[in-house]
C-alpha cells in the first residue's frame, strides 16, 4: 500500500508550502522556522513518534512539544497531514479570530497540541515535566512484564529557547534526573529575529549540554537518513537525555531570504513565495496545495496510531487482569478523579490549639492528603524546610527512585513552574510546587500559562509578607498579591488560619480546570474558629454594626484584635475574612452584599501588602491599611509595627472614617 | 609597619567569628557562607581589589558584588575591617530595624555595597553590567596614554546563583562580549539550604562556563597562595571573563556542622559557636572580638585606597589638561547631570500628522535624545526591530566596539534587566532596555530591584495590549499593567499619543532616583493635540459635564470617540487621560479633584487590560471597560472588538450608569 503514499520529500515540501501560504494569507507569522524544520518534523511524526492521531488523548502516546511555538505552522501542518482532527480550512484560518490555528499553539484548542508554547523556553520546561511524569508513572504502575507506561518525550527548540535562562534550569535538572526518554531537537539555524545569532550568541551548545549530563548528537536538518539515525541513537538508553543539534536553514529554499532574519517573523511576500515554490519544483500559483498522495498519509498514520493503541490496550487488559487494583488506580488518576475519602485525614484545628503558621497547617494537610492520594506529589525550590511542603517519609525523586513523592527542584523556580505544568498536563499526578512568595517573580509566566491552559497546577507561596522578617525587603513580598490577583483564571487564596488553610487545600485539589495559588505565612496565627468558608471567597467572621474590617491571611486575626479595641470604645465592628478576591467576586451580588452591605460604607481593609486593588472592596468612603513601600530587615513583629500593620492603627483608621 | 598588622589568617578568623557572632546575636541569618568564604574575601579585599574605603564613590574603583547576598555578614565584616564607614555596633545590629546591616546587602544603605543582592543570580547579572559599563566608558573616554577608566569587576556567587537561569543568560552574554575584566568566584561548597547540592545538582560548572567562552580556574578556598595565584591568572587579559571555582567549606571549622546544610540558613547555636572558636584557637567567650592588630588593617587599607585614588586623580588631571572637553563630559555623565539642550531635538507631534504608534514616536524621541546625550544607550532582547528602540547608525556593542550605543541582549530578558541595573549603577551611562510587555514576566524581579535601589534604569515595554494581535494570548499582556502599578517606587507611564510619549521620555530621563517603565503600543494612534501633561499623571483632555471617561494609552483616543458618540445623544462627557497612576496619585488632592471632581460620580474607565486596580479612580458608581480574561489570536482590531474594547461599548456603559 505504501506505493500510493507520497515520498517524504514531497511531504516535507507540502509542509513548507503550507507554512508559507498560511503565513502569507494571514499576513502575519513566522514562515522560516517551519520551512527549516519541515524534514525534522515529518521524519519524527512519521517515524519514532508513537502517537495516535485519531485519539490525541491516548495515555501512552509519546509527547511532542514545539518549544519554539512561533513555528506553530509546522505543528499545525504536521497534525493536519498525519491525520489529526484538523482541516485545510483550519490552516487557512491561521491567526484568525476563534480559529483552531492561533499564532502560537494553545493547549485545549487544537487536537494534538500538548501544551501552550510561545514565551520561549516554556515548552522546554514542559517537556522535562512530561518526561519526568512518564518515569514517575512508570515507577508507580509498571510491573514486571507489564509496561503500561512506556512512552517518550520529544521537543524542538530554537536558539531563543536556549538563550532563555529557563532552558538552563530545566536542562540541568533533566540531566541530573537522568531523563533518558527525553529528546530535544535544536533548530540550529543561526538566525534570530534581529539578525544572525552571531550578533549576540556564542555558546558552544553541545559543550553546554554535555555539562548538564546530556548526550549530544548532530544531524543535517534536511537529511532524512541522518535524522533517522539520530532519532535511533537518541533512543539507546544510556541514562542521559539527548539533544540533537539539527543544522537547519531558516526559510529553506527561499531564494532571497533563506538563512536571513527576513524569513523569521513576517510573511515572505507573494513574489518570494512564488519564487520559493519554483525552487521546490512546486506549482507556483497553487495555494495550500496538498497532493493526493500526501493527503493519503493521514489515513496511514491514523491506522498506524490505532495499531499502536490497540497493542497498548491489550497490554492494559493483561495488566488489569494481573494487577486489578493497580489498574483501577491507574485509570482513576489518569481520569483525574479523586479517590473515595481523599480528604478523610485532613485535620480540623481548634481555637484552643496553639498558634500555628499557615505553612505549618499546610504541611499537616498536605501529608494528610498524601496519605490518601497516591497521585499527590510535591516539589520545592531548595526551600522545602522553609515552605514546609515535604511529604514526610515519602522519599526524594532521583534517577534511582522515580517512585518517590518529593521533587527537589533546586534553586530553579522558573524551571520548576514549567516542569510542574508539564507534569500536570501529562496526567496521573497532582503536583504542588513551592517557594517563597518573593520568588513568584522568577516563575510568573509559568503561573500565567497554567491559567491560560486551564492546567490545575498548585503553587504554594510561603513567607507571604514583611512579617517574614529579617531577610529584609529583597525577600518581603509587597506587590505580589496584587500581581497574582490580576491574572485571569487564577484562583489565589490567602487563608487566615489553619482551618482556612485546610479549606483552601480542598478547593485546590478539587479544581480541575485551572491553577490555584496558596499564600501562606511564616509566622504563627491563632485558630479563629470561624466557618472558614473559603469556597465563597469571603465571609463574616464576627458581626458588628458600625463598620467593617476586612482582612486576609495573617491580618484577619489582627482585624479581630482591632475589633476588640473598637468595642472598648463602644464601636461595633464587623470582621470579614476575604481569603480570595476571585472566589468572592464570583459570588452572586446578594451574597456579596450580605457580607459587605452596601450601606455599611465605613470599611477598613488591612493587608500587609500593597493597597493596589483594594478600593473595590472598601469603596469610596473606606480606608486601606496597607504597605505601599518596600519592607525592612528586622524581626517580623517589629517590621509590622514599623509599617503600621497593627490593631491600633486599624482601629484608629476605623475611628477616623466613622 | 606591616609588623603591626595581623597576619591574614587572623583576619580570616576574625571575619568568621564576626559572622558567627552577628548571626547568633540576631538569632537569624546565614553563618556558614561567610565562614567558608572568609579567606576568599579577605585575600580579594586586601589583594587585587582596587578600592578606596574612605571614598566608596571613587569612580575608578573596582566593583565587588556579593551575588550570594545571604552571605551578607561576609561583606559587612570585610567592609568594616578594611576601613569603610561601618562600626562594630553596626555589625552588632545585624538584621535589626533601620540598621545599616540588613539581612541582605542593600544599595544606598551601607557604604561599599555596590548593589542590592539576595534574590539569587541578580548580582551575577549586575556584575556583568558593571563590567560592560566599564568597557563602554573606557571606549568613550580613554585616550592613548590616558586610561581614566581602568577598573575590574569581581563577584562571588553560590550554587544557588548558578542554578538560577539568570546566571545562564548573564554568563552567556558576558562570554560573547569578551568581558575579560570580569572575575567571578564560585563558592563551591556543595551544600544548599535543603541539604548537599548532590540532591539536585550535577552540572559540570567548569565545562558549562567554558561553553560560554569563560576561562575557568580552580583554587582551594582556604589556601591564600592558591587564591592569590588565581586572582593573578584571572587578570591576564585573554578576551574571556574568568570563573574561579573555589573549593570551600560551608561553616568552616564548626566541629558538628561544617559541610552540612545546618550551617547554611540559621545560627549555629551558642555551643557550636564556642566549639568552633576553640577549633580556631580563639577565645571562646569573646563576642565580636577584633584584635588590635586586625583592627589596624582599616587604616592600612584606607591609606592604600587613598594612594590609589590619588594616582587616579593625577591621571585625571593630566587627562583634563590634554582633553578638556572629554574630561568635562566624563565628569558630567558621572554626576548624572544632563547636558544643556539635552531635549532640544525631541520632536513635537501635530494632530494633523498621520496616526503614529507610540513605539514609533518613542523611536523618534530616543534618537533625538541620543543626538544630544552621548550617555544615552539602549538594548533590546532580540526585538529591537519590533520595540523600535534602535539608535540609528550608532552601532552594536561587541567585543571589538564597546563604543557603540546599541546592545543586543539576545533572548535574555532576565539577564537584560539585571545587566541594565548594573550598567546604570556603575554610572556614566543611561541605559534603556526593551522587550514586548509580555516578557516583563521574565524580568520582573530586576524591575523590582531597580525600584528598591532607587536605580534609574529605564524599561520600555511595547506591544502593550491585545491590540498587538495575531501572536495571540501568550503574547498579549492583560494583568501586566496592574502588576507594574503595584510595585512601590516604580513610575509606570502608558502614553496616549506621540506627544505624551515625548513627555514620558522627558520624565524618564530626568528621574534620578528610581526606574521608569514606558508602556507603548504596536498600533498607530492619532495625535491628540492635548496638553500631554504626563508629569501630573493625569489631566483633562476634553471637558464635559455629565460623565467622565478615563483612559490610558491607546484607549484615550477611543474614549474620545465614545465622547463623540455620547455627544450625538446629548450627553456631555469629559475625557481624562491618565498615563500614570503613581504620578497622578502623588498630586495634591485639589488637583486630583479638579481632574476627577468628586461630584462627577458617573465615571467610566477604559483600558485594554485587567480591570484590577481601577476601582480607585472610577469610584462606587463608576464602571470599568476592561479585559478580565486572556486574549485571542487575530488581527488587533478584531480582537479589540471581540473583547468589547470599542467606543460603542464605552458609550453604552456610560449611558447605563447615567
């Protein structure tokens, strides 16, 4: 039957012309990358990549990540030609409103797109996450003779990806962890947007990756035999991830633009497109031409994919027979369903207990969750003893123990975020990662991408205010809460006590369609004994008639102290705990008005952070006790006092507006 | 006279005991790093480091950066012992409120601290900036026989610094630029906070840095002879920066804690401190002991420093005689004073002009400034053709032309930010760096540190909204304006047209005590013809009685369109341009009330970004037309329409609240 299929060279040319045509039609996009990588992509997608185009969700598929997301037309053309649910019309609506072919690949929008890429280096980190998740799942579920988890991760990346610091963090950890099923293909075309990479880039990439413990191979990017050999070599297990340095030509074949930055970030122009098609021996006036023998590959690849999947289903059946409990759990975690009684061991805390930092309460909750949820894992950026996220006695993940449940990410926050997204997208594991809240700054885009993708990564940020003390202003968050709250689709929770912490954890675990950020204290806090109604975002903790004191996190107990002070002078203050702006804003107006009655206009918000964003809740007559400056290095209580985060100041402010 | 000076070994022990004592007294801090690096620091500060402790501002001093800022007691002890204006009492108030010895070194607070470090990797990037600035200043001002710029940059860094991605970006660029006067000393102690680095870190650091084009040397961290030899070797010019891998012992000498993470992030404990002093042969009950022969080094070092400075002053005098114009300019730029007529060529734009994108207006303004300000330079992260920040015809900085005025940072945003801060702190140059606004996410902490330091770096972010179009949601800022506005001490300006852009640039250039962010459009905007009173942060562009329409940037002209629509139905709308929240908030209430009269409560804000933070300006009765979701990949005007950022929607919203 293969006689009716076009030879790979024709398919490669089809990819190139589709990319040129789509970018030209959109009058926007990056044609040169897809043209240079067409042979790499085709030989991978029809060669070693084990995938099932008719079922992009087959759990044991190989993952492919286009870290150089601007070359999206390469991926769209590959998905289309290899039989995914994508049409030529989809390609013709490249970069158009509500199309399935946006400027950069978007997870959840296009079948076969494993992750959203575009901000450079993110895909690299995601790919490391996919590869790590595969090993972790294999360690959990495979049994002798039953390799139900048995796939690889492939990615392409550009010079831009490799210049970004996140690639360093992700590559270094991948090398350390010995992720030998991870293979990257570096599109070494020597051109970036502003010109030749020689303007700014002199790394010896091979030497660099060898230093991380990677195997480094080389191949001509247009030589299908060399590429095939490199893919084969990359699969020989030797304990190292592999980087294939593919020597490619941006805008391959474009007579006036190949190997120049003019082929990078804008359409080639009608004339150059035509001239390039002539070079290819392609009909120069045809647009979006897919010769029939090229089109036939879609069926061929679907069939091949189904065969791969069938073979796996047979393996699964044998596994389910031999290991029914494991198989049931495997299917449950892949379906992202929670086990019965998943939160049965989550402790309740009593106001009679000693003060407890929310990071410490979180530690207890996490370990209670871990006891019932084998899929629950955590990692920290060299601060697990401070963030208190360690799952006690459950081991550290390393190359000889992928079955452990604590990941030591090292001082690599940006990589940690991207790897966490990759692990979470892979399926089968719920990964929480943590660091000091200040270092949200280092990993912000990964949180944004989780929100954009609807990826339920969980981010724990501790040491959440100036109360963290002596480390001083470089480590004291001020603007970070506002920055987090402004991110669409992100749920940010700053619990006020141990019970709100437990409630916040329940919400984070139950959330399936987006990320959750938990913001926790370093310092001890009293257990409030309130309803801890975190799910509604805010609630009345103590009632009162004359004014409302609104707080979050550690400032709720401070608001309660202020209430006492006010009561002593005959003022009755309501205390509202507002752990989550987003969740509260999503409540019906009736509920919100019950908590913050429109006629109770004397409102004081207190938060040990920037005031930005609080006006919405305190209103025109309200006041905000906050910190609109950087912090100080001193013991936490002294810093709070120095910056006016005191019950006295809150009470005084309330009096001043009454 | 040297007979009266303590031998270096005694000084090294003094540093170690001061560090232990200070951390113990504060009951907080990192003793182990300073103990391990004491010999490295002492041999550097009394050896090759050319500095003048009695004048920490001597322009030609060598710069020293402690990138591992948590080891701050090392730096404080060195500054104290070598004669800077720091007392033993200062050391005793380590990490106490308003002391000069905060948890991490802070620029502007402690004499001799060149930059604020703590977030790991930032100091590495700053150091690259210092070294680059030195070469750029040398290229500008040195003349044959007159090397008035002739210093080096030294820094220490930890495994944490090297795990961070920013170290990759900064090191790669330093290697590319051949910054041979830059020497880093890697505190290779094999321990991080969570335990031995072998838990998570396997890089071959030497090979990695060789791949960047660095010279790599090794030395035992306690061997003064080896260290001295390494410092000497590092100064042999060979076109490469140098990394000295110093093999050190965290918590050196502590009998129960050396080489363990227990010596890293908390006090050793009174018993261990005493035991360690016994090991050192030091009086175990003495605290903050500085033997007289150690104390004498302060005078010695001040004297040595004054001699170095005198020699330089003589050079300067000869230079001023031979090159009076150059010398005058050199002194002017070091004093951060503007030349006469610095803004004389800044164009004025007319409402009769065609639409112009603010990035394009900015391009014209920047080139006009460059014509009159030789200290004005720019760099971009591989997007200068998009951010339109290139200084035309003024060359690219590279190892054979440090006199050029455009820096190609490559796709290295985080490194770019830190290097920009370093260049700016060095003095003599005003550096603007730019990228797409989305990639603020990658460099956020550098902007924060500029604000914290009061460092007047200028950050230009273009493609500032969903109107950037086809690149889609991964590249379309939403929450970024809110995130920027929440940062203390940062001035964020989103100009509405070409004239506001020019005014914004004037403010950025005139600002000496903090950073400025300019937020610019990709798309063309009409020239409004208003007063462009950016300095006040907001002003009335068009008057009206019934309601107020408030916009920033590209949405101001849209508000004006809405005003027309409202006028057609008999509603008189005032249009307020609010280019800078911070600058407006800093105005007297009288001015603010004149722009936004308290009795004009029908207010509509419009901004193509998250609504977060706008409630403050629209008040309880107001409404916000904004984008509280992620964007779409499509041509900009279609995205704006799809997301409701239209004049019709603004007019409708105004009607609905009237």
